[in-house]
């Protein structure tokens, strides 16, 4: 497997802009700027988790621990796990509490400091590093599991990241990740029809750019299942796919108290019926050959 060892100045400039964007806009789930507790306090982390896990109804059966479908303790405990893009540390804490021997990385100092502080405050083991995952320095075949949630689509070089992931995974190890899904309500209805056609944005820009402008990140790529399978290539066994989405995607209106009330009133079965096919995200599991 051939791994690029250098970058052009153009790629490096893009990467610096991407890192700067996330340093200035960390994912704290504070879309309405209502997160008023002291930054870095236990209450701050707890409120971030409450908001994140409430929106992620799709990740576990009702009443089960957060993300129990995607990171069950029986498959995590005792495993060497690499988390790429730890953000504010919500998943790092879940993985650690479920017995993972965790190494977490992120490209921004803010995320590294936030996750390190979270785990330290809660008395949990802590190995958090700032790292460019397009040039990961870990030895070959170092990890049993690589976990990355909503991260690698925010790179121009998703392909390069996946090559590095394949390199650091043990044979039989699993890659578990989420990226943005193109055949979705958000892409075609929210961005294509409403913003692109009704609001006239397609007269000035391409649909992909309309999508980027309405989501988070300096980059925001979308994929379909065939493209993901091609990216994983010969390094991985055929992947398993699970399309998911947030209830907010069902209502293409500004986020107000009325919209929040609509989301809360939407039964889980109805959200699953629509968003398990047309959600904005796709979760993938693939075993390293």
C-alpha cells in the first residue's frame, strides 16, 4: 500500500484553513448560543453530552446507554482503540468507560485540551494527542478498532486518511465511522430544492457548495454507498451500512421553539421509517483484511 509522505503548499494551506475553522468553531452543540455554564466545567461537559445524545436518538434502543448500537461494551472492552477527531470528548469518555484502551487524536489544540480536561476531571485514563491524521505517525497494525464520528468528510483528502487507517489497523480489526450521506433529505430537499431552486442559490453556485455553506466545517464532503465501498477498496471486507439522521431534518424550517417541539413530538418509529433511508449521515463498519 502506497502512503503519500508529503503535501503540496496548496494542500497545506487548505489544511491550515480547515484547522483554523475548527479551532474557532468547536462542536459544542450550541446552535442557539444558549450554553451559558462555565466552559471546561463538569456542568459544561454534561450539557454538551445531554444535547448531543438527545439528538442522537438513532444510536441506541430507547432506554439503553448512548451509542449502544454502534459501540457495544462487549466489542470494546480490552481493545486498543484509536479515535480520530475527539472534539469535546463525548465519545472518548464513552469508549473509555466501556473498557477501551483509548488513544484519541484531533487536529486542534482546543479539542485536545477539552478532551484531556474532561477525562482528567472524571478520573479516567487519558492519552489525547494533537495530530494530522493525513500523516499519522502510529506504527503499522497498532489498533484493534478505529472510531471516527463525523470527521473524515471534513477533509479534502478523505482517501489519504482511509489509507492511513488501513495501515494502523490490525488484520481483522474494524473501522467504525460516520460520514455525510448524499442521497438525503438535507442534500436534495433542504439544499437542492428549497435553497437551490426556490431561493435561487443554484443561479450563483453549485449544489455541493450550497451544502457546504449550510453545514459545519471548512470542507464538507458527501458520499453514497458505492463511493464509500470504492474508497475502502481492497484493504477492507465489504462494509455494512446504516443510514441515520436527526429529527430536525424532517422539518425544513428555521430552528425555533416550534421546531424543537415538533422534533420532540415526532415518534421514534416515524423518524426511523424516514431517516433510515433518507437521513443525512451514514454509519459504516468494515473489517480490515
